[in-house]
């Protein structure tokens, strides 16, 4: 459950949950970056990596992960 909350928080903080015209992937090319704190908790880092993996599985595009 903590991991799910971290993913939801990550989505909300980055704005992807609310922006209707926010493009994450376009024609197989990543158009967004997942940004986390320089020293994230293990749960937050795992959630960010899981988000990257899910997007990659769904679109074949790999979102960059930045700190």
C-alpha cells in the first residue's frame, strides 16, 4: 500500500494526474522525465522505477529518471 501511495504522490507532484494536455510519450518517444529527490526513501525510489517500468511496458519508451 505504501508503494501505491508513493506512485500516486509522484504522479500528483509531477502534475501528470491533473494536466489534460501533458504528454508523457508521443509516437514512442519519451516527452517527460520522472524527477525524484536527490536522497529519496527506498519506497519512493522503487515507486519511481516502477512508474518508469510501467510506462516502458505500455509504450516501449523509457522515461528518464532524474534526481
